[in-house]
C-alpha cells in the first residue's frame, strides 16, 4: 500500500472517501488506470471476466 490512499474523486464525506479507496484497490488489483471511460474508444470490459476467474 501507499499513502495517501484513494483516487482524487473530489470526495467530501467519509462514504465518498471509502469509495475512492475501494476504487483504487480494484484498479490496482485488476490493472486499471482510473481514467474516465467516456471517449476512450476501447472496450470497457477486458477479456477473461468473472466467469473465467474460477468463481
């Protein structure tokens, strides 16, 4: 882990801060960038979704 944790979402409440931390953890685990998907011009889902993860 690193500090400070969380993405800059403009969070103001503890709940919003928790979301920013959760989003950073998911991005780190899945190799995401945290960049907006709007206008990305690429698929929003990567190959090998949940059905291929052994769950």
